[in-house]
C-alpha cells in the first residue's frame, strides 16, 4: 500500500499522520498500515493552494500564531475529507486528534456566556466533523466540568501531584514510569527520603498560593509500607496549607497492595478519595496482562475500604484488553454494580511505545484487542444504572476504536484533580520521579513544563538538581511577572 502525503512544511506532518493512521485502524481493526488492503492513495491537498497555505506566512507574534493554528486545522480538515472518501469510514471524533476535546467546548462556554448547545454543536460539526453522539457527550461533560470548577482560583491556586513509581508488578499495557517493587524494595526508603526533601522545598516555594487538590499517583502509592506512607502523607499535611483544599486523593490502584493498616494510615491523614482499580473482572485477562491478583481480592479490598470509612471510591476499567468480548465487559460491569463504587473511569486501551504489548508485539500478535461504540455505550449505561453521570474525558493516540476515556461519578463524588489536569486551567506542582510540573501562566496564556528525571536511581542521586530546576524556573517566572 502507498499513502503519500505531499506536505512541504514538516511542522504539519505529525498530526496528519496520526489522522491517517486513525482511519486505517478503523478500517482494519489495527493501526498497522501493512494490514490495510492493497491500494494507493496520494494526497496532493489542492497543490498550489496548500503550498501557499503552508509556506512562509510572513508575519510574527500573536497574529502569526493564530494564522498557523487555523492553517493546521484546515490541513487536517482536508486530509480528513480525502481519507473519509478513500476508506468509507467516519471517525467518531472527526478531525480532532488532540487529547482534550472538552477544552475546546469549555473555551466556547467561557468566551460567550449565553452560547447555546446548538451553537456549540454547529461549531464542532463545521470545524471538526465530530459525530452527533460525541458532540452530545462533549457538551454534557463540559457543562458539568464548568459547574464543578466554579470558585477555583486559577491564577492564585494550584494542585499538587506526588508520584510513587512502584507497583507490585508491571502490567503489559502500562507505559507509565513505574518499577516492580520486588526489584526496588531496598530503594524505597531512599526514594521516600529524596521525596520528602522535594516536598519541603515545594511547600516553601508555594507558601503564598492556595492548594486546591492533592493527588498521589504513580505507580501505586500503596506499595509503600505503612511507615513510609505515614512519612509522606504526614509531610504533605504538615508542610502545605489545606485551608482551600477541596480534594485529597490517593491511587490505591492495585488491590494486592491494599491492607487494613494502610487504609487506616490514609484515613489518619485525611485522605478522602481513593481508587481501587480492577481494570477487568475476568481472571484470565488479569493473569494475561500481568496483574497477579484475583477478582476476589478486588472485592475484598473494596469492602475493606468501605469498612475503613471511605465513602468516595473510584474504580478504573480498560476496554479493548486482549481477547475480551462485549460479554466479558458486561460481566465486569455486573460485578461492579454489586459493589456500587462512587465513580468509575472507563479507559479505551491505548498502546504506547513503552508498553509491553508494544515492545513484545510479535509475541502477542494473535491476541484480539477491540473496542467499539457499542461497548462504550454499554459501560455508560451501567454507570447511569449506578447513579453516575459523565464528568470528565480525555483521549490518547492509538486508542482502541479511536474512542475516548470517560470518568463517571455520582453527584458530589467527581474527581476535581482529573478535571483540572485535563483542562489545563491551573498549575500542577508535580513531585517525584517522572513527575512533570505544568505551570499555567495567568489568564491561561501559555503553559511551561519542568520535568523530573524518570529513573528512580537518578532521582535519588540527583534530587538536589531536581529542586534546583524548579527553583530556577520559579525565579524566572517571578521575574517575568515583575516585568509584566
């Protein structure tokens, strides 16, 4: 097969490639172009018009940036129309390749207070070719997000993320910087020591800001011992001002890391929201993907958390796991209904380069990994049955079915941090190995990132350097604000 994109400006190539691959994945059930039937496609993109469109614009500053943005959008629309005719496929999210569809809708809601759903729908149809089902989902979620975020101080507030990069085992689909506890258990004390040092600095640097939410993720924070959890959570509680904090979440994640003692430690430090993540309730799948715990352990961990007094428990699920059918997903949702969590997050499997299923894809080539609109709707129906509504959403590259990840929650049990990090309206101060601080400049004019090294050994050895990176960045930000 030969698909040829004649694009002179390489700056625009990446997103058009993603769009073309999305069509191929829909047509063949795989993102691999080699599995597409023999055909030849040459996208000239209107020849002279595109060369003019993507050539030197001859401007600078804000006008230049806005024009480049529109030209990129026009290019994607053109590629979309050509690929739609060529494949006979309509993508559910149209020409949208970004990970935050609701960010566009939120922008429209904030720009024009009296904008109607019909106006938003027409904008999404005209500019992105989004399907009616996804338009309704996007508007529903964006309006709910807007209500939840009322009262959040974007300019003077911030959220805190702390990464614990250890897990009992590494799941086949995982691409996060996480390390199996068995191999790193002797280094966890050193890691906690380094982390406490970064926590102390961060609390001092942000002492004049309002903390709105705290999220401990990873990895699996509950792989730490009760004593280590006590040290980390105690440092967070004693170092930061919680006066304006609306949410304190710890991702317990793996059921095989949860004990009554650890849950007691979380309650002791005022953790309000936890996640217990089955991903699936099919034992054969859990074994296959490297989650060496049982379905029964999921249920036991959940009941243990309820007994400990947690009334805001989230559960994560992944659709499109190897060899899972719609009936497997239905059974997972039935078992979940019996537990009645306060929120669920439904993920469409997204295979990234660092995931085991990608690295060793030859070994798993015979596995079927499929997701569909029907399966997504099935989960949405069960969420509604449990009294939940969709409240946040994001997308990733190479997602099964070119669909999305959706968070559902009962009223008042939504995850505030989830919305804040997806909408990129507020600074996220991130600590720990692999953590990325996202500084949102006032009025959300732009975002800059400060990254910590991913490797645990390097983080421990270079913790002073990680602190210095933040220190220099914050000094530069202060100078910028002073100059402005």
